[in-house]
């Protein structure tokens, strides 16, 4: 091996090690913060009545599970060589099972949200009726059951065995390895990405035709607010679909190559090839793992309603912290009065707005 090639391999190994130590820290911090606030905001009265918000809520809960069953455990293994999956075969199987299910469910919840937005924006009244909270709850439960049943293969395939001269939790059987890594990318990435793209295009077509619709004369301010929420959820969802497809593309390419070249064609890997595969797979995995982390920031960027709810939640939390702590005493009296009277002011404002809407016989119709 030439010196230049040896230097290249050492550089790739160094980049892989430091990438494994640095990037997951940001994933854990920003992913936990963002998804916790997603759960809080999507359970707020202003958003929890929308079926699309139900899919976003389920996705946020699932993201928390993936961050700690997938990203955190992988971070401890790659960065610090602390592998809890080697302590027991049960832990090895269960961790892989939960991580694989939650990773796949992330993509499928986006698919369900795509279908819901397509139905809710359809010209057909029958299709629009399919976009409801009751149906959303049933579909979410059914999707979770299907994924849990499919990934039960993990409980049979994975084991603790010798892999590349070290003990690891992986699939020791070459046949099972070929089966799993040929089917799993299709279920978790390829098929969901195709469905997201298809329904995303159909949604854009519906949105364009939506602007040409005639608003019913009997429409009211409540329906206007609902349409505004729908438009904002559509923007949030389309941005999420775009980012998900971009970040999952490298993972699809690398895993497909590994499935075909390594497990099916059984091409032997030299030390040079192993280093390159490990480097590219690590980067692709972190790109794909970024999706469950950034949903909150995409929603905040594209949804004014979401931003307003986030501001309300943050303001309320700040008030609670100030009231429960002694720090309130350190603030000037004027600021203390503002903090204490803000809730009452908001209540009076809401009462005034409701009174004005009752007296407004002919609200302005906009779409």
C-alpha cells in the first residue's frame, strides 16, 4: 500500500471517528428540544383538532424514541466503544427492533400526512370526508402494528457474534443478511419516498386548483381560520417532504450498493474498500438521522401558526419559572406587573375578539 493511500485511509478513519463524536451530540440536543416542543404545540387546542397535526404529533413521539434507541446508542458505540447491546442477546435484539421500527415509522408518518393533505385539499367532498381525526387515529395505530409485525424479523435475525474481528450485534447469517438488507431499505426508505413524492405532486395540483374555487356565501370566520391552518400545514408538510427526500437519498444509494455488491454478489472487501464503505455509510446514516431532528425547525420556519403557538408556550413557561422561583423578586416592579397581568390581559383580549365576531354579521370572505 502506497503512502498516499495509507494517508487517505487514515484521514477517512479520523473523519469517521470525529464525525461519530460530534454530529450525534447536536442531534441529541436539538432533536430532544425540538420534538418535545412539537408534542406540546401539536396538543394545543388550536392545532390538535386537525388530522394532519395528529400525524405530526405521532411522528414527533416516534422521533423521540428513535433519537434515544438509534442515535444515542449508536453514538455510545461509535464514539466511546460503549455497547450495551453486547450485554445481553435480548437487549441486542430489542434495541435493533425498536430502532428499525421507529426509523421506518418516521417516513411512513410523512406518507400518511401527505395522503391526508391530498384528501383534505381535494375537490371531491367524499375524499375530504376521509380526512378526519377518527380515521387518522385508526390509520396511525394500524401503521404501527404493521411495522411492528414486519420488523419482528429483527428478533430472529440479529444476534451477538464475531464481525470483522470483533464482537458485535448484527446478522451473522449471510442469507438472512442478504434478505434483510435487500427488503428493509425498500420498506423504510424507497417506497415511502416514492409515495411522498407522488402525493406531494398531487397535493401541489390540488393547492393550485384550490385558489380558483368559489367560497360559499354562508362561510364564516371559523371556516376561514380552519382554511388558514390547512394552508400553513400544507406548507409545513411540503417542506418536510422535500428535506426528507434530500437527506434520505444518500442513505438509499449507499445501502442499495451494499445490499447488491456485498450481500448478493458477495464481493470481497479489502481494507481500502471497508474504510470507504464505513466512511460513506456513516455520513449517509447521519444525513438520514437528521430528518427526525429538524422537524420542529422546519415547522417554525414555514408555519406562522406554529410559531405563534411556540411563542405562547415559551411565554407561559417563562411566566411559570418566574413565579415558582425567587428570581421574580429581582425584577423591576413594572415587569412583575406585566408578567402577572398578562394572562388576564390575554383573557380580556380573547373575550373582546369573540364579542366583535358575534356582532360582525357579514365577515370578509378571503381565500
